[in-house]
């Protein structure tokens, strides 16, 4: 009977080691995927100068609510920085 107990204990230990190895590999794989997904490049900030030439909005509705400083920047061909 002593030999049977040793065999059962050895099988239990081997099974738990196998299960632990598989579970550890799965967790390691998941954290590796999460870490690589978190390091995607970020787009440049929206404050970057737009490509192309600035074209002001000269409609009457837009001009009615516009400040003199903004209109001066538009007339100078600059992208407005004031409201």
C-alpha cells in the first residue's frame, strides 16, 4: 500500500506542476500581449500646423460673430489664434 500512496502523490505533484506551467505560460502570454498593445505610437498633437494654405471663412454669419483681432489675422493670411 505504501507504493500506491507514493505513486498517487507523485502523480498529483506532476499534475499540479503541469497545470501550473500551463497557467503561467498563459498569463505570461496575456501580459506580453497587453504590454505590446499599450506601446502603440501616439498621433502627433492637434496643435501641429495644418498642411496646405489657410482659407478664411468669409460668410456673413461667420463674420458677424468675429472679433477684430481674429479678422486681422485672417486678412494677414494667418491661422487665427484668438476667438
